C-alpha cells in the first residue's frame, strides 16, 4: 500500500496537481486509499528521502520549493542525461521503435498546427518516451524521470509562451533526423541543444514562474 501511495503522489507531481509549497494532507490520502496512517506515513518518508517532498515548517510534509540555483542545477543535469539517452537511442534504435519515433513526431506536428499547448505537451512527452525506451538503459531513464518529476511544476506551462511550440517542433525535427542518421554524437548534440536552457533563455524562463514557487 505504501508503494501504491508513493506512485500516486509521484503521478500527482508529474501532472501538476501538487504545487510547490503545498502541504500533503495525510488524512485525505488515508481516505483516498481506504487505509490507515501507517502506509501513508511510510510513503511520505520515502518520498521525502528521495527529494520529492520535504519536511514542513510545522509538521507533516510539503512539496518543496526550488531555489533558482537548484532549479538551474536540475535543468543542467537533466539536459546532460537526456543527451546521453539520445546518444544511446541513436546507437540502439530498432526498426520498430524508429517507426514509432517518426509517428510520435507526426503527432507533435499535428498538435503544433492546431496550436494546442496541452496536446503538444502530451505529444512531446510521447516523443521523448520513445527515445527513453530506445536507449535501453533503465538506470539512466530512472534518473531522468526523477529529475523531470522534481521540476514538473516549473516546466508544465513551457509551451504556453509565444513561439515555443514551433521552436520545439523544429528541434524535434532536427533531433529525429540526427537519430535516424545513426551517428550517436549527432543524436547527443541535437538533444543537448533541444533541452538546454542557459543564459538569457534561463533568465526569461525564471521570470515567467509564479513568485510563490521560488524557494530560498
């Protein structure tokens, strides 16, 4: 039961149902899963030890607020890991997954044409998921998923800014072609360019975040 609760909270974090600074209500979780407080507290302790949650000022646990420096560190590390995944995927891509990757790119194209940010976000996630599967490195992908979850609340509206969907689509097209080229170095470079947020782009990204999300 504790493992089930842990997975559910991570899913809530991934989809943005839990925002930075929000306290986790143990009683609500008890009612949601028809269980006692013991497995709920076990799940909370594990999530806190993994960095998904943090101890509150008074009691219980909260969704941690990331400082600007920690957010930058997470995004820098994520970019390097995603690039490594693309390198492995380029080297290990199968014919079936190659077709699936191109199909997921076409789904991105369709969402971009309709300028639907939510649909594009889902299509983008599917595109990256194919690359993760093609990388055949569960340890690496597990770390990528953890970092993505930790910053999900900060990145979930990234496609709402003007021109961001079209820019992402262009980067996906280049990434697709480089992976299809079969050259791992080119796949690595294309993903690094796609994921990296640095300098002025990072400052602009931070400026759009709700001020209550930023920790010390």
